[in-house]
C-alpha cells in the first residue's frame, strides 16, 4: 500500500512538472518570437518626401502588433500575458517626442505559483562603417 501511494505521488509530481515545463516553454517561445522583425518593421527612417531623417520607432503600431502577436502565440497554451513598454531616446541624436529605444517587458502567470517575467531591449543604431 505504501508503494502504491509513493507511485501515485510520483505520477502527480511528474504530470505537474510536465505541464509547468510545457507552459513555460510556450511562454518563452512567444517571448522570443518578438525578435522576428516586429520592431524592425516599425522603424521610420525616411521622411514623407524621401529625405533621410534620424530613425525612430512608430510607437502605437509597434505596441499594437506586439500585443496582437503575443495574444495569438499564447492562445495555443491558454495563457494570457501583459506587455509593458518603456520608451527612451538614447544619444547621440536627441529628438523631441520620438524614441529610438524600447524595452518590452512580458509578464505571464504560469500555473498558480509561477510567473514568466522577462524584458527585451531594442535600440536603433546607425551603421557607421563603409559599405561595399
């Protein structure tokens, strides 16, 4: 009887560990999927007339697309996440009202006692070398 209880306890532990690692892996895949050109596609590098300008992020569209991506990616795992965006302008070219740096923080509760909480940092950097 004692062995049966131990095996049952082991089975419950194994199943809950599997569920935790499965959900954590899904949240991490959704988080790392934000690298897939979402921020890069929201960089404004040219003015309306085609002239060169100091590049900056298109904030509202970037936030909207990141949220849509995360909701879609986590729907498979029946998880929900919250995204927080921190915008800054990083030197050398200060620009009023526009930002060339964003930190995207994703928080996602996993099961009852754990939470996925990571931050990605994106910064627009101009290429300064020679092109061939």
